[in-house]
C-alpha cells in the first residue's frame, strides 16, 4: 500500500458548524484534484481539527494556491446566478436542474447537478407553492440577504490569503459581511449583544464561508413522505430543527464520508455510544437551527 501524505488544518474546528462544513468543502475539492484523498480528525489545541491525507505529497502553500484556482472557476457560474434565492416555483427549479442533468457528461455540469440535489426538490412543495429546499438555507431575501447571491459574492471576492488564514490560523473574523450565517458567531440578536447589532457590522471568516459552500453536495436533500429532508437534519419547524454530524479518527475516503454523514445512528434519538465507538466515531455534535425574525442562524454545537 502506498503511503499517504498528511496535511492538518489547525484553523478549522469540527465542533463549529461552519468549520465542519469548510473541512468537507476542502475535502471535496482536494479529492477532485487527487482522487483517493482521505480525511480524519485529531485533537489539537482543545478542538477537533481535520487532516487530509493525499496520495501524492503536497505542501501547504501549493495546496492553497491549487484550492484557490479551483474555487475561482465558480465565479459568475450559472449555478449561483440563475436566481438570487431558492424561493422558486417547481418549473423554475426544474428547468435549471434538468439542464445540468442533460449535460451530465461535462464535468462542470456534474458539479451543478450535485449542487441541485443539495438545493432542493420539485417533489416537495410548501404552502406558498415554492419548492422545499435545503435545511442549510439561512436567508431568502429579507434584509437584502440572498442565499445564492451571497454564494456568488463569496466566489467573486474570496482571496488566496483568506483561504490560507482560515485553514491554518486561529479565526479572528477580519472580514466585513458576506457570510452565510452558518457560524454561531453570526447570531447577532440584541439580547446577546452589548450594543445595537444593527450598528455593529457583522464580521466573518470569508475563506471559511467560501469553502463551506463546496460541502453542500455532500449533504443532499431527499423527499420523505410529504416533506424534504436534508442529510444529517431532523425537524422542520423553527423550534425543532437540528443538524447532527460525526467526528471520526481513521482516515477515510470521500465515499465513506458520505455514508457517515447520513448515518442514522449518529442522531441523538438512536445513538449507541458503543456502536459509534466500534465505527471509530470519536464524537458527535449537534447544532440547532433557529429563526429570529426573518433570519436563520445556528447555535453553538454541543456534544451528544
């Protein structure tokens, strides 16, 4: 067996919803460039940090440069520009999804098709006649915050330096705005702030948000009964929606990772600690998706 070449990312915290998504997104891009790239988690400075293991040696700076090049291909991509939000009628969504599926032989459209499977489905329709969409959607136009437009904005402006700092340094939230509200730090309720949050510009870790977008195809949606379910999520209402994800210690392939993310046993209602240990799952974290006014946020995760 050929030796793998590990590269840790100490800036990412597996207990942070945004950090976990950024790790998954980084893994997807890395595996596209080096098929067979594996990921595992290890304790570091009080948190779980991801480690990618490559079939071929790859140093830190060349890896980030390669990562930035791949992400830059998505600037002004049709995937992020066909609509500002996922508040769509079935026909609107179906038209775009079918166009991607019909061009499946093209790598670019295979990527688009995977994103559409994560975005939503025409099978489940809400009371307003729009498609039901991913539980990871945190905005839909209120306050001039748009889900797909924000993705496109991130694709446009994220720099190589921002990726480097996100992956390898402690997060200091140096960037203004352009976040997808997946980080609990973006929950800016008045009761949690020492001054009016409307006068306190949101600070984000832009590189993390950009990388997290690439995780969406690993968390696809699927119709179940009369509702749309998102991989890893339970609940549908503003007060009962939770996302649960695993932390594993052996190096695994991306396909194995897809299976772990969808594992029913990690859900609190059916988890068995002995069974999880047998699967080399060292920790399981859960975050509640909350709705405050017209905005969604994720709470700090807790171990379950």
